[in-house]
C-alpha cells in the first residue's frame, strides 16, 4: 500500500470531529475561530538566543552525560 493510499484510508475512517482536529493540527490554525493565529513562532518569547549556538549536538551530549557511567 502506498503512502497516499494509506493516508486516504486513514482519513476515510476519521469522524468529522477527528478530521477537523487533524486539519487544525497540520495547518496550525483553528477552524472554529476565524481570528486564530498560526502556531509558528508562538513560543519564540521563551527562546534564549545565547543557547542557540549550543543546539548542534545537544542531544548527543545529553545522552552521553546520562549513560556515561553505565
């Protein structure tokens, strides 16, 4: 089964409410509120610009620290 066929099969089985939620999830906006803002950038106020340079390899360092002595 191709990816497209799988997606169509899944969507066909969704209820109207599930389908609305799915569309809201992938579009980043609420269907019921015409003035809804996109989710992109909504958490930017919590960003710490000083840590952006440390993002590269952060996961690898965290795993190494956690499992270093096991």
